[in-house]
């Protein structure tokens, strides 16, 4: 059985969200406080414990107004059947596919209520709702005029008048539902959690040996009726050893212990029928494994080290493996095997270096296959993993089809976005392939950033911190205090990120180059040669081409006349060279724009007229390109820091710092430029 989709309503940060699950591993990513942990917790609340555990504080904050509306309706005498739908409920709804279990329904049979022989899906709803007939009791004594007392009384009333209820629902007819005993879902679906806080870094003297405790739980599973015979036999042998020890304890050891006890006869207290104490020492295998068994790492010549002597990263990895194995054995030990098993793993990256994080994601399937082969006689283990992470290494390693992005739209309201579905269209496959390769190689953290910048190359990347510092000081912005992701993409590849940025709804500044070229159609074929901005006819920058949807190379004069509004699309703004304030000369690249913004600092810059100065700056930029752009950037980042930020960058950063943006809906059009020959200078990477 496969859980295809999860829907959550009114639970903490999740007002009403829907999330599809991958058949093996689903990766949850997103910024802090977007509700990633809430998905884990609602499963824990409804499924992981002996009974559902929910309370007033679990309700989504935005849903609380529903109680007020229902209370007003109740006080106005509205019928209960009309009031009930207005009362908020916390809901976990699962869409499951049981095609693989069509020949043996088992515990699944109670959840199949449709008559369609071709339908192999059903919906399961766990709901925390007001009890039948309890609406009067729920609202009794509540007074909206005193807000403090109202919410305090509401909290108490919910705990008394709400209950958890389980339903099976026909997928194609939500009105057809059957209420079931809640324990039935626990027999159908097993849910486990590997928490983010695992106690691995506690180095105090009373540290809990977490691996030994896990070993105790594994042993405990062997006593269940459904445990495999080989597993039972191994545990039985351990019990035999402990029973032999118990015999010695009951004789020789026990006699010595009793000699340590005092006798009560010395008190002469009247009425004591048996004034002597005795002692009994019992050995419990599970307690021995949990509390007295330590896992060691074997070295050469019988030299061993306790688990606490190994690195935190390695211990974390081993602990996660132990936990998965423990839960696998617990699944096996069920008298009637559940049809589905879901394990939530929170932040597996703790203490792991990036390469190990990537290996972890890739090897989950291998772990499952090995358990099935070695311990389950090749039988399938119906396991699904849900992994929440803040690691760029883990997030970027996963295929797009596995990634679910959590986006906080407003306080208390989160949207879950399916990256695979967003890039499923055929015309986006090139972008998808490029992005996956790029993200895997660079480990950029766009999933987790507050704002982002896409830049051309090394020069901008090196000098950017100094630029941001200057703009913060001169314009009153606060970009240095933001979680800002800077991605070096080059003008030739920036357009691959446009759809991705739109998907993330991440405010992003794209800093690119004008890349002016002059069209020459006097020969046998059309050519475009790099030149100063005033001499150019078009731009060779493919990012600009995609942005403004011209279908051909953008005309330079049109680019120069674009307004600030036209440079904004949704959460993106593009910035390219423009003349400095009260000047005419315009740069072609970052280098000559920097020269033009700081004319007095460059002795090689000549000319009295603006166009002459522009041509001279173009030559200075060429010489910088032939030398070392990195040295140029380092010089003005460290050695000489008194300079002006080029106007086009400063304007873009001021826009990026703002919390609002102008949202344009102009669609992006793919580059349909005709094939032409191009000639350019060596530093023109985008021609």
C-alpha cells in the first residue's frame, strides 16, 4: 500500500495544505517556521502513540476565529446541524493506493467502502472534532466580551468536548464515509519519527548511550508474535544466557547480598512477625541492553572504544541506521503486518559533512533493499521516508520529483509546492536538467534563503560583500542582516533560473551585463561584434533576451529605455548597466561600469566628451579582462575601498531590500533567435 497524498487542515502553521508523497523518499525543504516539523508532529499526534494527542494549542491560529463565529451563531439560536460545520477541526487525510494489496486486503478491508472494481484508492480521515451532542457543552459559559477569559475557557472546553474520530471515505464521493474504531488505522499504518534532537552531543558523565537503548528496543520486538522465527531464536538464546546468570544470582550472589542487610530485631519493635529482611535480584534482558549494554567500536588487537569516542557525525549516521533497523524489526514483529510504514527523519545532516549528507540520501533505497534481502526473505517492506532538512547538500542531491517546498505566504498560512510537478512540462526539461546539475555541483541554498542574487561571475562575487556594505551605509538598507543567497550563474545561464525563482517565490535580484554588440550584415552571414554601449545595436545577453521576450536579440536602444517597472517580473528584478546620474556614458560590463562610476581613480581613462570616455572605459575593461578580473576585484575589496557603487547595482539592491515588490504577469518566452555567427572579445562570455 502506498500513501499517495497527505492533506492537513488547521494544524499549527498548516491551515489547509496538500502534499504528495514519493513512493520511497520525500524531501521537505524551506525556510524556518514554515511548518515542516508540523507534518511530522500531526502524524505523531494521530498515529505514533497509543492514543491521539491533540489540544487547543495545536489549532492553526487563523482557524480560531471559526470558534467565535460558531459561538455567535449558537447564541443566536442557530440549529446545531448548521453550527457544526463552522466549528474548526484538525484533520489528517490520506489518499492511499492499494493496488499492490488487491489480492490480500487484510486490515485494509475495513477502509474500502466503494463498489468500483477498477478503483484501487481510498481516503482515510483522522479528525479532531467536537463530540456528538457536545456543542451546547462546548459553548456553555463562553463570553466574547472578555477576550482573556474567553480564550482560557475555550481551551478548557476543547479538552473536554473534543475527540479524535476515524473515517474511511470513498475517493469519488466524499459524502460516502464510514466511521471506524481509531485503533484500526494503527494496525493499517505504522508511523515512526527519528527526531532532530538525538542526544548525541551530551558529553556529561550521565550521558545516555543511545545505541544501547536502541538495541534494547530491537530485542523487545523479538518477543512479539509476528517476529520472524530466526529473530525469535536469536533472542531466545540471549534469554537462556540470562537465565543461567539468574540461577547463580539466586544462590551464591543472593546469599552475599543478604549479609549486607541489617536485622530489625535490634529495635525490639513489638508486633513484627518477620523482623528479618531478604533481598531478590532479578535480571531483565531489555533493561540490561538499554541501561547496561554499551556499543563499542572494535579496533585492532581487541582494542575497543565506546560510542561516545567516535565523531558526532559518524555516531549520528549509525544512530539513524540503528533506528531504521529498530523500526523495521518492530514492523516485522507485528502479529498482522501493517500495509504501510512511514518514517519521518528530521534533519539527518546534523554533524555530517556535505559528502556524507549526499551519500545518506542516495543510500536510503540501498538500506531498504538490504533489509528486505537479508532479514525479510526478499519480501517487500512497504516503507516511505519523509525527510525534513535545512541542508543544501541533501536538498540539491534529491531529484526534483522528491522535493516539497514549504512556503510561508502570510503568518499562520503555509503553502506546500511540488517541485517535480512544476517542472513536469516538456518545454521545461532543459531548465530542469540544467538546474539539477547546477544545484548538485554548487550546493547553493536557494531553498532556505530570505532573498537571493544571481550574478555574472567571479568579479561580482568577490566584490559583492563590499558593495552590499556600502549600499547599506549609504541607502539605509539592511541586506547584511538578511539570509542572502548569492548564486554565480553568468549571463548565458541566468534564464534557466527564472522559472525556479518563480516557483520559490523568492525575491531575487538578477545582476547581469548589457553585453552590447554591433550587428554587421555586410558579409555572407550576420555577425555581432562586441563594442561600447553607444556603438551597439543589440545585446548578446541571453538572460536579457529571455527576460524581455523579444524572440530575437534585444535592441540596445530599447533596453536603455526600459523603466524600473519593466525590469520587474513577479519576485524578480533584473539590473544591467545604465549611465551614472547626470552622465551619458554607459558601461557594457561590470568592469567598465565600475570605471565610469569612479573616473578619478583610473588614470588610463581619457576623453573630454562622454562618448570618448565611454570608449576609453571599454578599453580599460578589456585590459582588466586580459589581466586578472579576480585581482581587480580583490584590490577594490581589500586594498582600496573608497569608491562608488555603480548606479544600476545600487538601485537593484535598494529594491531587493524592500519587503514589497511589483508583481508583473508577463509570460516568459523561450529564445527563438535565428542562427547567426558571433565574434567577440575574449572577455565576452555571453556572446
